[in-house]
């Protein structure tokens, strides 16, 4: 096997571009493996272990791009080396080719030229993230921190500092926020309206904002906090600040808090804050049974119910505790897509929060699920039982794009699980909006068709597929078109993960119906 | 209820500064935000320990105190008024100078590690001092330990290239005449001219003859003229020269001419022998770099004024001995942070190539440290070909140096930049954050002793020196800096 390690000195590329370079080089004829990485210590070790040990590799620094190539022939290797320049030119931003002004080199320089910017958005690799976020705080600006892999201690320090400065740090690992109509990270194009959201969950915010949008309600702002904000260590400081911002925001009439598995102590303390906000408040702690509360804070049983409650409270005359008037998505009848069949359910999710929501609803209907933490491999046999898989989890996304952007891994699992005759139904989510895959439905349709074909040849029973589509009318993918494509392929479409889970329950035999 | 406003975050439409993955910026733009993208490079070379130290120094509890210390240091640098006050003999005027002591450029170095040009200069110095009769004897003496070698910078002196100062050499005396006089006195030898000269390691008969002329005619005549005329305001002269195409390091033609014009009447009046006066005037007139040996002690004087702020992260010395590059911080005077001297990129005189070149050498980077030289490149379009560029590149260099400096020196205004001051006060924190090294204009010495200058060009310091300075400064601030979070 022919192996080559190239080091481009001082050629910093972000992770998205590195993946693009890797993908394009890997696609070249004769290339067995192509990896583009920055020369950090971790990456150098990784490459050396992968059989790319090389003196050039040892000399690389975190500022140098390393390209490791393995090819079947020396010729293919040479061709790939030649293609690198072309691929790199394509990966560079367009305006670098003799375009307009040179970009500022730091946050401070950018802000000096654009003093009206109130927010700094940071999507750099984890080891550099808190450095850059701190530089934004130095300049008195709030931060949207998309980066993940930020140490917990750094997050605690950043947020403590933000509290002292009266600034907001959304993140780290903040997938979604919508400020004054502008989407940050993965966000849907939803109408503006009276409901304000604070969320420690990206897809939770997305599903909530889309459900409200479909109901014609709209949102004022959605403030993300990062998934660890309600942990004991962080203590919910940014959740609290976000709530306070929305409490004094004149465009916000009702506030929804959505988070996954808050620390019990933090949730108790937050309850006191929520009760004193002076505006109607709805809370959905994903995957948890709500506690009843008699001081005006409404704990919903699902995101659907949270959205419905928020629309009521945000409307004229809607009052706290007015739960009798609840109607809408959460309470529309659940259809049965066909006769129930023998077999189990496999949920393959892109959104972690949606996976948690689905697992919770399934459990409430007597369908116990196993949440698989291990990385499943297409083709290998599945663990037994009803499975819930978050293909956006760490096991799947370290060094790889998120399934909301690149569905290759998830589609592989759809083919593999769908072809397994022990599986009765697949439960999927499909998250649309800015930042997400531009046309995901056709890939899902193809994968499902492949699975069903393989299944028929093995003499299995029909495969039921239920998808929740998280999208707004204005999303760039065309939500209606995506749904039409899915329905046309005999895939049942629902608007939320909770509803999709309830439909999925009806496709399998003998679940224990639990009265709610 | 009035809570925090997070800087008015929710009010009005959104304008964003974005760092990192492009898709995030595109999504924000698609939904109505104005997005300014930052060209991100990992700070501090991407090293986790240095990033942590740098983050603490820029954003931690001591950050504002460091900013304030730098502002005070810069204010003193700007306020200093270096004047040429006289000419003396090194052994008489330089503090700590002794008969067995030779001063050299750059950080400390022993004979066995000295590069060719520096060894050549030492040999020439021993011949000039009459300590040896020939090269062999001089080499033996230099290696014997009978002569002590110390950096010019340890004695408030600076020297171009080899920077050799021997006890009997005449030196310019520069003094800070500002009210505070914080810069004190600084010293530099007189410039020999181009070609075969001691500072490039040449020690032939013509080199030694010129040194004798400088000692017996040039220095006494200039000293007498200065006594008659009175002190010369060097910053005033430098400010004019920057508006006449000099940058104070690789181009000194304007400043030399201005000095010549200023001193000529006094030289004539102070000298009985007209031929003697004429020889001195011819010598100054024939050497476009005569003023370099004044811009350097001027710069040193300004930087001494900036020293002594315990929390300052500004660089106050950059110097090379042809083997090592060294820098010092104003908060830790006397501590050298070193790395290997780098090769110079530039133009070579006919017949020479990079293979002939010695690594970077000389104290002349003191000019860049003080905000002129490469930092004032925009002022000197006439020499851009040395650095292989265009007039636009020259302006870009000065602008880029503005990213790593604490401020500008309004006393040194550049017409090409709308009379903004030259970027001044290299902040080690900003160098590490930006990943931008100071840009140094310099001459190129032949690697063998005795040959001389072979070209001129542009050089950057080694990263090692800045990395070491960052970590040491971080320790220093932890020891002496404020600890409370503001």
C-alpha cells in the first residue's frame, strides 16, 4: 500500500473544510483513505496509530494542515497529491481570490470596524473556543458559542465571568438560537411572535419554534444556553439570565423553558426564578414526568403540550393555569398508519432531544426502550429490544459531520435496521432549517426503499416508517416538498417527535396502553 | 423589573461578528443579520499551555492592569526626548566598560558559539586595539578568555551588525532631555559606511585604517562641532526624515542629509584645518547610513524610558548576535528570551546568494522595537524592492505591525497613512494572539569573517523567543500581578 503524508505549513482550516477536503480526496480514483487534519498533538497521535507515522508528521504544529493519503498504486497517490491544490482552492472562501477587503484577524479588530455588532458568534475548534469567547466578553459583547468539546471548567469560568459583566454566553455546544429573527447555528425560519424561548437543547428549541410557527404563533427570541447549563457545576446561570432578558423584553408575552435532564437542585432553584418572572411560563424538561405546580409555572408533559400551552398563554385573554382551553397539536387524534405487526421499534434520530422526547413518550405508552450509547455499525447485528439511537451523539460525531448535515451514517443504519425482519417499525426525525442538509428527504426515501427491498427478499413482514419533520413553511429545504416526498414513499409523516412516537406505538402489537 | 440587557442584545436587528465555520455565518445572513467574518488562526501557535496563559493575560484579572502598565510605558516612550549630546571614548563614558571588555550585538554569547562575522569583528577589534599583531594571535587571544564579551545592551549601548565596541572606540552619547529623563543615556559607535567594514566582520588594512581615521579625525571634529552647536534633537530629526522617505533602519539617507546640513556650519567653524573639516564632511556625505548609529541609540533611549513597569508586556529589546535572537520585556529588564537567529529574505549584491549569508545579526532591530524601521515601512517606498514588494506591501506591513503594538507614536507621523503615527510598543500578548511576528528590515552579512555586507532584506524573529517570553511573563504576572477578579 502506498502512503503519503503532506504537511502544509501555516495553513489553518476549520473542521468543516477539513472534512470537505478529506471527502473530496477520498473520492479520487485509487485513493483508499484520505484524511485532512490540523497537526494538533491528538491528531498526530491518531494519524500515527492509523499507519501514517512519518517524520513530517512529527514536525507538524496545530497551525499546519496535515493530509494523509493511502492509495492502491503509486500513480493514484501522485494524482491525489496533484489534486490537493485544486481541492484546497475549492475549499477556500470565494472572496479570497482577489475579492474585496482583507478580513479582520481578531474579534477586537472586527468590532472596531463594526461597533454596532452586539453578538459574537464562535464556531472554532473546542481547544480555542473559550479563548475567543473571552475576547468577545473583553469587548463587552454577548457570545453565541457553537463550538463543542469545551472543558466543563472553562464553561463554568466563562459563564461566571459573563454574569459579572452582565453578558450572555449561549453555549458552548449551543446548536440553536434565534435572536430578533436571525437564526444562529441550526435554526428554522419561523415567524416572529409573542413567545420567548430559553433552551438548553438545540433540537428542543427547533421543534418548539416550528410547532409554534405552524400554529401561527411565532416567537420573539430563542435563547440557547448550551446543553450543560442546568448541570450542577454550571448551575443554570445563563438560563436564568436568558429568562430575565425575556422577562424585560417588550416583545415577549409568554416564556417557554426547554431543557434535557436538569440537575434536581438547579431545577428547584430555577422554579423560584420562574415563578417570579411576571410573565406566563411553560417548562418542558425533556424525558421527565412533570411535577404539578400551583404557583403559575406550567410544567408540560411534552414539547407539543408546551407549545400548545404557550400559544394559549400568549394569546389575548389566555391565563396561567388555563389548561382546560389547551388544544392543538398535542391533542389532535393520533392516526393508525396500518394494522399493528409483530416486531420491535428502532428509533434513529439526528436530534438528541427529540430522541429523549420519543423515548419518554414510548415509555409512557408501555414501550420500554434501550438507549444505545455504543456506536452501531451498519451491517452488524443490532442489540435486542426496542432501540433509541441518537446518531448526533458523541459516538457518531467526533471528527465527523452531524447527521443533520450529512446523513450517510444514519442512512446506513436505516438500511441495516430496516432490513432486519425482527424490526417492525422505524422511528425517525428529520430536522430542516438553516444549517441543515439542503435536501434530506430523497436520501431517506432511498434508504427506506433499499431496506424494504432487502426485507422482502428475506420474506419479512412490511416495514412501517414514521418520521417527524421539524420544519417551518419558509425553511430553505421546502418543508411541504420534503413531507410530500416522504409520504409518496409510504412513510408516515408527523409534525413532532412525540406524535411520531405515539403513532409508532400503534404499529406494533401489544404495547401496554397507559392512561395519562 | 429591570434585569440585565446583555449589551442590548435583544433590541433591534442583529449585527454579528463571526469566528469559525462558514455555515453558521451563512445561516445568520440568510435570516437577515449583517455578519462580519474574522479570519481565525489558532492563538499562541495552537499550544494548549500557551493558549491558557495568553487567555489569562488578555482576559483574566490582571488584563486591565497590564493594559494600563503598557499605556504608561508607551506614554513615557512617546514623551522621551533623546538628544545627541556629545561624543566620548567608550572606556570613559560607557558604564561598566573596561580594558578587557568587548561589547557585541545581541544576547550573550561565548567565542566558541560566535558566527563568522562576529568573530571577524572581534579579530578586527583586537587588531585595532593593538592587542594582537595578526589574525592568528587575535584568534588565540579571543579564545583564551583574556577578553570578556558582553552584550552592548547590558551597558545601555547598541551596535549595528556585529555591534563591536572596544574600549578605545569613539561613541555617540545620547541623552533623554525630557523633564523626567527616564531614558537616561545611551551609546553607539560611529558608522563606518558600507562595503568592507568591521561591523560586517571585515578586518583588512582598509578597515583598520578607517577605524583610525574615525578615532583621530571624525570623532574629534564632530565632538568640537557638537560642543559649538549644542545638543541635536534626534526625534525631531527622525520625524522629518520619516516624511522624506526614511524608515530609520535600512534607509537613512534623508536623516543623514538633515544631520549633515545641520552640523556642517559648526564643523567648519570648529575646525582650523579646512582639509580636515572637508574630509569629515566628505565622510559623512559619502555614507547614507551615517545616521543609523544615531537612530539606534535614539531608539534605545526611548525604550529605556518605557522600561520598569512591573506589569508591562511590551518588548523593549530585540537583538541578534548572528547565532541567537534575543528579546527582553519592559517588565523584566535583563532577562533574555531567545531563539535561533533566522535567515534573511532579501536581495543580494551581484555575485552573492543566500548560500553566502549569515543568519540575522545586529542590535539594529532596536529601531523596530521603538516603532521605526520595518514598522515605518510605509514611509520608505524607495526601499521596498529590498523586501521584494510594492509600495502597497510597505503600507500593509506598517498596518500589520499596528495589530501587534500597544499604540502609535504621534511624534513619528507617516504622510502615506494620513499622518498617523508609527505603530509602537510590541505587545507580546498581541504577537501571540495574532500569530504575527515583528517585521524587521536588515542588512545581510557574509557568513565568513572579513567579507562584509552581501545584501539586505526582511527578517522575522524566531517564534521560540516570543513563546518563552509569554510563558515567563505569565509566571511573572502570577507572582506580582493583581489577583482579584474585577
